[in-house]
């Protein structure tokens, strides 16, 4: 297929549950790289293989030119439909593994063994080669098994416990609590993904064991970066889902041009520790505007994913003074975190007004969810900012108005004037879209 016909290519994409940040970032990598090449993307997602099989069937009926598939778990359920793809000469690019049977042109995934080796080396350097470690596996996933294999290089290392969670934070917390309450001597706990590792952190903190147990995860998600920065986690491995998604599109194009493609493409994993977390967090922050734009363009079914990205945003933008996030050419989001004194309030107003002027924005959403205290001073500064923004032709919407904050403002007798208020950022985005539609 020549570059002259590239604009006619339609890429079908079926991925795992977008509520997991890993998959939302991978999806953004696919969409951004496809946009670079002028390729149309029909993307769908589900957390159940049965639903994914129906999606694949639908995409083949629509005669997509290539298919990118990220199974919810290891399965043979796609075999029949993948055979139809082979007969129709539709390249199938698998991302992150999981297809146990059927036609696949290439698999793009992170080099998990390399990443786990670096985790093991860090743990041994940190705790010594006679440490006692517990492993939390994910369902139908080999990360914990590979970790155990890697650790055999140090005969003195003891695997004192091992169990399987369900990828959720709650399962990591529950398993860690069961081990730690028995008094089992444990120096480190490895979890096969970051949400389960964060659950371990919750259990360790609840039992006042912070600092005595090293916690490591896998995925490089924004909330894990925050835990590493605070010292609650020792490390994680960034699989770089953005790179995986982009590489999948490149590989699909190679296959469509009848160029040879490697059957197994491994992207490098990056070990993230406290020494490297700042750089990693900034890279994660750079992704947020693009992911937010993806979400706004998506249909109503994907609105729930906004909450996941918003949560990631709050976790990664830690105590930056006044971060300005443009989500399109006309809308700015300003997430405020921590305490606001008079100096920071003045700087906040100046930064927002400069951003409005520079980007010709006509809507500003100030998210106060992360502000520790909303008192008379903070509320008055917000009103003054809204009034000044209005003079520049921009409307300010205040997100994160909890019942407690609303009651405080009423008790203080503060008039919010031209400020539109919403309970959360998602609602604020919807309000802005509706107001824009009436203009």
C-alpha cells in the first residue's frame, strides 16, 4: 500500500479495559501515531474477552485494513476470528501479549524480563542477597513467575510467600495485610502491577511498617511515581505504553506495505527510582493534554475514563505552583494543590491571566479539589481571578466544590460573583461544552 493511499487506511483497535491507566496511555499512543500518518482509527475496549471477541468480529465486518488487539487476559478465544483476518489479509498486531492461539502478524510488548532483572538487582543492592521477599502475581500473567526465576541468581534470597491478586489496589492491600499480621518476616514485597503495589503500601502504612519493607511494582503509573517520590515505594518499571502503541501502528503499516516485520518486538522497560522519578513524572504530565483531548473526542461510553485520567493528573502534578494544562485551543485547566498563601495567590492570578492572553483562551477551569483549606482569603482570590479573566474575555469555572467547601463559603458569607461552580472536573468540562454550544 503506497503513501498516496495512506489516507484511506482504517485501523481497527480493540484494547483491554480503559479504566486502567496503562491501557488509556497505550490507546493514546495508537491514536497519536495514527494521526501522524493520516490514518482513521476505530477503537473499542472492554475488560472481558467475550466482549472483545464481538468487537473484533464487528471490525472485520467493517473491513478494517489492520487490527491492533490487546486481550483482557491470556486466551484462545480469538482463534476463529483471527483466521478470518488472515484469509482477508488483515494484519493483526498484538500488544502486551495474551493471544495463545491464532494468526498474529507481530507482538509488541515491553521487555518484562529485562525490567524485572533491574528490579531484582536494585532489591539485592538495597537489602542484600539474603533478603526475604513476597510476590503478588496477577491473574494469568507470568511477571511474578519471571521474578522468581530471576531471583534464583542469588541463592540466599528467600521467597517466603506468594499469592495472586486481581490487579486491583484492594487485592494488594488484602494480601499484604494477611502476610504482615501473621508476623511473617518480610523484607520486600513485589507486586505484578502498580495498583496492587499501592495496595501493599496502604497495608504497610496502616500497620506502621513504613520504611521497614521495600515495595516494588510494575507499570510506571502516575500514582506510583508519587509514592516513589514520597519514599513509600522503592521502585517500579515503566513499560512505556505510549511507545508500545506507537510501535504497533508502525508495525501495522509495515505489514500493509508487505514489508517484513519481526514476530516479537520488545520495547525497553525503564526502572524508576527516587533518583529518576521527577523526569518520569514530567514525561507523564506531558501526556495528559493529549489523553484529555482523546477523551473529549470519544463517545459517551468512555466518559468514565476521564475520572481515571483526572486522578492520574492530580497524582503526578504534585505541588507545582500553578500548572496550566491546555486541553484544546480555547480551554485551560488549572489544578491547584496544597496550601495557598497571599504570595502564591497573586502568582496564581498572574499565571492564569498570562496563559489566557498567550493562548487566547475563552474558558478556564480551576480545580480546587487538591486545596487543603478554602478560607476567606482563598475564596476572595478566586473571585478576583475570575473578575480579571472576564476583562480578558474568558469565563472561569470552579471545579471541586465539595459539600464541605460549599458550606464553609456560605458560613463565611462569601459571594462568588461570576464564578460558575461544579462538584468535579468532569462536570466542569461538560458545562463548558454546553455553554460553548450555545455561543
